[in-house]
C-alpha cells in the first residue's frame, strides 16, 4: 500500500466512529456537554466512564455514521466550542486524577467565518497547550483521518497511536 492508499483508506465509509469505539470500550459512559461559554459542539463528544474498571475521561471527534448523523456532527469538523469543551473535560480529568483518552478522526477543524470570529485558532492553540500541561496520563488514538489543526487540538498527548487501515 502506498501513502495515497493509506490516506484513502482512512476516509472509507464504514470505518468505526469515535462513538462506536466508546460504545465497545467504555463501560457506563456518561456524555458531558457544552463549553460553558457559548454552546455545545456535536462534532466533539466527551465524558466519563470506565475502561477495564478504571475511571477515564474520553474525548472523541465524531464524524457520524450515516448522512443524518454526519450533518448533525458537521462531518467531524469541530467549532471552537468543541475544543473548549475538550479543554474543560481535560481539566476535570486532571482534577479527579483520571487518565484522558482522545479518539481523533477529522479532516480538519471547521473553517467558517463564525468559527473564526469565535476564536477557532485560539481554541485549538489553548487545547494543545493545556493538553501538554496535563498532569494526568493522556493517550490519543487516531482512528481515521488526522487532518491539520483540527487533529492537533486533541493530539498533544503523552503518546499518540494510529490505527492501521
């Protein structure tokens, strides 16, 4: 497989989504919503649950599985509110000594005028900085695409793993 084939495979229909990973891996997942400043971004899901009996915070970029959910999730292109929600959940995880697992699958952050006016680049930069500063273990699993700044916002973890095609 050449590099182009690998990229194309990361975009194929039928790949497991962040929500599907959470449903299979995380026991008792409780989704938390909102950035506490403006809105909730459906492209980033996050909450608490257990993996192997251990409490964890899970944050994922969700593209959606069908046309209706893809539109509702903005095709996994997060707004600033999504990155601010992720930062809120990371800080909560640190406060309660829970490790953080991020699931990344995005072609990039949303680049619309409204997102830029609400501070898209600042939100991503803050997410990167705050993730670097976390005093709790953090792992990012790239489960599909890992496009530009949208993926970087959740990828400044202690370790970054990438699934094979």
